[in-house]
C-alpha cells in the first residue's frame, strides 16, 4: 500500500505512445490522462482484489493482453471522451508520459 499521494495528483499527463488497449481502444498512447491518485491509497485495497469495479476489470483485461505488471503501481484517473466526460481508468505508472 502506498503511504503518500502520487506526485502527479491533479495533474494531466500524456500516455506513452506504446500504450494499447486491445479490448476497447479507450486507453491509448497520446491521450490525456488526469491523475487522481494511487488506486490503493484511494480505495484502501489492491486493484487485484477489488470486486465489481469496471476500471479494475478493464485494467486486468489490458494486463492480460500485454506485458503490464500485476503489481499495485497503478493510478486511477480520467480520460475525457469527445463530449468532455471523464471516464475512469487504471493506468500503470510505466504508461505515464510527460506532464502537460
């Protein structure tokens, strides 16, 4: 469990170009990602044992179809769609690119 807030909380980064979401195509390289917090610090539990959470489910699917680590170095944040609605996703810290 993380004891301190993620250093990019409330900041926006670009996801690295190699980020791919083979299942839905919603988490992709070059998209803006608004960092909200480490998942475990936000919820008090690991994403790996969180029941009935869509963001955790889709991260597991992405991890299964790529080389993403299965550790707790994941942050929860938002990717805004074309209508400006922020949809919640989990992203591994290795997928975070430059702050914008």
